[in-house]
C-alpha cells in the first residue's frame, strides 16, 4: 500500500511539474511576443531601432512594462524621448 502511494505521489509531482513548465513556457512566449511588438513599433515609427534601445527592450521581462513601452514607442516624438522613458526602467 505504501509503495502504491509513493508511485501515486511521484506521478502527481511529475504532472504538476509538467503543468508548471507549460505555464512558464507560455508566459515566456508572451513576453517574447510583446518584446517583438515593441521593437517593431520603434522601427516603424523611427525608421530604425538603435542598438542601445533594442538591448534595453530585450532585457525587459514584464509584459505590463512592455505594453507601456509599446505605447511609448508609438507616441514618443523622438528617439531621445524614448531613451528617457527607457532610463526610468532601470
């Protein structure tokens, strides 16, 4: 009976680990997609994405922050204004 419980517990832990891994992978994919959108918006608005701006955006891990940066990438009048926004992140 104890052996059966150990097998059951092990299976449950594996399933929980798999679910957690899938959830983390999904969240990471959403962050990567949001980053790509910000970088694309910068390039569309300014004609280029300077390396310093791209590097800063690549280090952002929070989707909410990336969504705010997307708005800024669209509305900032200059690259220097966008750099100022990025400086506040860090």
